[in-house]
C-alpha cells in the first residue's frame, strides 16, 4: 500500500495534483465556474452537437418511452430495439457488417483487446496511445511492446523479431494529446506484411475527418480489410455518450461471447441510443459544421504562427500549445482563466515528462471572434 498522504503531498509539490472544476452550465463553448462566465476551449464536443435541440428532443422522447435506465446488461434484458437500431445505423454509416455498443470507450478497448489476445500473443502499440489501449494489452496478459510514436519502421522491426503466434497492432487514429494523425496507410501495409491484425481507436477522428465524418480510415481512403477492428466513441463529435466496436460478423459475435466488459455491465440507457441516432443524422448531413471547424483551426494556426507560439503539428481540432514545465503550464492555464478563457493544462503522466502543454480544442460552435479573443489572450501572456 502507498503512503497516501506522502504521495498526495508529492503530487502537489511537483505540480501534478489534479483538481476537478465544478461547472454550473451545460456542455458547450461557454462555461460557468463559481459564478464566472468563461469561453471554453476544453471540450471534445467538436461539432457542437451536445446542445442540439433535435438530439435533446430525441433523448427526452426516448426517456419517456424507455425510462431513465436500461435495467440490465445487453445479454440479460437490456438490449432494446433502440440499441439494435443504432448498431445497424452505425454499421451502415461506416460500411461495416456489424457494430457492437459498449458503455464507454475505455470499456470497449479493454474488452476487445483482452478478448482477442492472451498469454503468448503479441500486442504492439504506439507509445502515445490512450491509456485504455495500453491497459487493454496489460489486462490481456499478452506481451505488450510499444514502438516510438508513428514510427512504422520500428514497428516493422519489432514484428520481424516477434515469435508470437498472434499479433495485434493497436493505434489511435487521432492522438488525443498531440492531435496528430496516425500513418494508417503505412500501418496497414505493415500489418499485411506480417499477417497481423490492425485495430484503431478513432475516438477523435470520427465525425471530424473523412467524407460525412466517417473518420480517419475514410480520410486516407482505406477499406475495412486494411483495419479490421475499429473503435469509435459517441461522447465527442457525436455529442452524446458511449462507444462501439465495428467489424465483420464473426468479430462481433465473438466479442458478444468473450468481451467481459460487454457481458458483465449494464447497457447504455436506451434514451442515449435514441439521442445518438438523431446525432448520427447531423454528423452525416451537417457538412457545414466540419467546414467551419476546419476554418477556425486554420485561423488559429495562422494567428499562432504570427505570434511565434510553439504549436504541435496538427490540423485537427486538438491544438496543443507546448509549454514543457508543469508549473508554468498550470500558471498559464490560471492566467487564461483570470481572463475568462478556460483551457486545461495537461501534465505527466498523461503526457511524457517535459512536455506539459495547454490542450486547446475547437468546436464548430466557436466563431472567428472567439478565436481572436483566444489569440489576444495568448499574445498578452506571451
């Protein structure tokens, strides 16, 4: 057992202590904290759908029909026709044979990796993968090998030396803290060369990238065979909650039998599924949201370049401003908050030592004026 008071004191001393903010307003680009109204650049609600009236109405009507909860796991009595319809509509949207809903992205990643891999197998993951992907490999008891970020040559070398009978390559599509995109064409070619499976977590690409928001695979014009296992979340660009695995018929049936995080947990409330069905329509048809989002990103990057800010190389809604020192990142986040702008400081262990940053994220609900306000505040601090 750790010495808990000592460990808490160490975290505070090293500027790594985490504190929750209590928000008094609905999800969106504006936040109310302790009576202070703030402009937020913290949310993953990339398309601004969390407050869309059609989606709220669908959830309300879903609650009136189905109640507040699902009452059981999918395999007992919790799998409603609302869940089933959402799975079928997501499968059609992504061009996959089947989709399986999970309660969260974390549970989806734990469930699929642990179901597919075991002792003696090899799991190969990008060093900057999300914690849930790394934890999924550890839970599986397979041998986890991490390759340098987006380094397919290093991955190829590790696969060449591996004697594991089954090999699974796992990557984020859009990396949540750096905002850059995985080199999926190279990863798919490497997987094919070594007869390995490729799994992608597209939590931050789905809805934002590709035709009609179909995600990172579509962005690269890759097909299902290039990446047989696709994970997507519904609490970011979709504006609701939950996650799913998409794949072929056999994969989904296997996960229904073997994925413990699917079998042994209560299903999402059907009202959430109904809301997500409404959200899927907006994701597909509201192309203007993606166009506005990418226009705002271009505006911000151009302004940041003129100010000489140290942005990381990404054109996604995740725009990290590299600071380095954790204490300085915390100080800048607080200084922005004092100016009415909410941006979180991201520190180790979420990111590597020496790479603390401000994680700036954009929404289609932001305006050009909001971007100018942000740039003006950053210029003042710089």
